C-alpha cells in the first residue's frame, strides 16, 4: 500500500486546479477591468459569460476523454499512433469550435432580444464583447484539449506554465487596451481571445517539436470513434452537465430582466462562486484519478484513506475560501466596482457564497469519487433532483 500524504494530494491537484480555472480566471479578469469603467459593462458580462462557461462544461468530455486516450498510447510507447490521435483530436476540436461560433453568431439576435428579453441598451453594449469572444471560442476549446493532452503525457508542470502564460497575457493585453489605447468592452474580450490563441499555438508548436503531431495518414474516423465512445461512456454525465447548464441559463433568463445594478452584482457573485468551484474541482479530478486507480487495483484500504484525506482537504479549502471572502469582502468589492448600489446588492448575495463553500468542498470531492467509480447514473439522478 503506497502512502500518500495530504500535502502531496494537494500538490497533485495544483495543475488540474490551474487548468480548470482558466476560463473563470479569464472571466474574472474581464469583470475586474469592466467594473473599473461602467456598471453596464459588468451587467453585459453577466449575460455573455454564462454561455461561455456553460459551453465549456457541456464540452468538457473532450479534455476529460483525451487524457485517458493519450495516457494509454503514451504508456504503451505507441508514439506514431499517439501523434495521429493528438492531431486528430486538435483538428476535430477546432472544427467543433468553429461550428459553435458560427451558430452563436447566427442566433445572437433571437437569443438576446426574444429569449432573454434584454434591453436594447444592454444588447448594444454586450455585442462587441460577445462577438469577439465567439470569434475566439475555438481557441478556448483548443486550450482545454491541449491541457488534457499534456496531462495524458504526464507533463503537469508544463500545464502549469501554460496556465501562467495565458493568464499573464490576458491581464497585460487587457490593461494596455483599456488604459493606454482607451478601448471599449471589446478590448477586454480581445485580451482574453489573444491569450487563448497564444496558448493554443504554443501548445501546437510544442506537440509538433516533440513529434506528437503528425500530418500524414491522420485517422479522423478513429478519433471520431474515440469521441463517440467517450460520449457513450459518459452519456449520463453529459445529461447531468446539460441539467446544470440549464439551471445557469434559467438564472440568466430571470436575472437579465432585472435592474442593471442587480445584474452587475449577480455577475460579480457568479465569478466568486465559479472561481471557488473550479478551484475545488481540481481536488475532484485527483479524487477521480486516484479513486479509479485504487478501485481498479482492489486496494480498498488505500481508497478509504484517500477519500478521507481528500474530503478533509476539500472541507478545509472550502473553509479557507469562505474566510478569505468574508475577511476581504470590502477589498474584493472595490476590486470589481466602486458603485455603492452594486456593493449593497452584493453583500447579501456573497453571504450565500461564503456560507456554502465548506459544503461545496465536500460535494466536489464526492463528485470526483463517483466519477472514479463511473457511477454516472447516480450523479445524473442527484443533479436532476437538485
């Protein structure tokens, strides 16, 4: 029985935490910069970013599925087939991203005006940001899959470097666009899109130089078969994710009809919740991988120890996040906006976020354990009940 310390479990989770947090960190950066200028900008992000987060969740089977495929071929030393698989996955991911971007562009008028019932002023404000983000959505998906490939190749430190690179570029470019060139909301989106684009090309260049990309005899049908098998295996998980996404869509549907101040407060609260959730989801991935390993090897004692330690770690991380949010509430509020009406609305909303984080930590670890057990039907039933 291999002994694993709580600290080592946390360290193992760091790359997953960073890679999973890319989209919420990008959106948090956007919200912080938007709040420095106009409350209406923050309100716009409350609508647009809900869709991008939801799409990332719905398509999470791509980066999750590619990990096991890449790890399997890499472990057997089948590098030629591995290169073809990676190339195929990246190509299909890009195609999926382009198709989704095109669809989002076509339905934007119906979505914002007819379905969500947003005001003309809010629609005109959010469209430049929305269009820039959907233009760069393929890069968002490519970065997610690239992270999955790196994890499959056991290059955890490189995934950390890639996360750091993307976040740094986002902050620097957005700052320059807003404060030096006096750009509008679209300059915030440009910083996000450019950072994901650089991350995508950096990953592709690395894979190519290391021989993990092959442009000869690419078996796209083989990759499509892999994706279909992943969807079949995770069908209940996919339904679960869609139900979760539906709850976010309904939330945006009702919030979008409220006052802009409340909408801005909702956006800030959502960013704080998502940041904490994606952070804790890194522990869930560790619970998933380690749990699956010990279940497969029949090491039930090790499984119980890991579960106990990860549950303790999840609860502790939740308590720490709650404490940080509570202690630095004023500073966090000012970081996003200086509007007093938004602060007043934010106080009651953030209270729920603070109270629930310890429970959130436990839920995410249990979620990871159930993923390791592949009990997707039970997970679907739970989220449906919720």
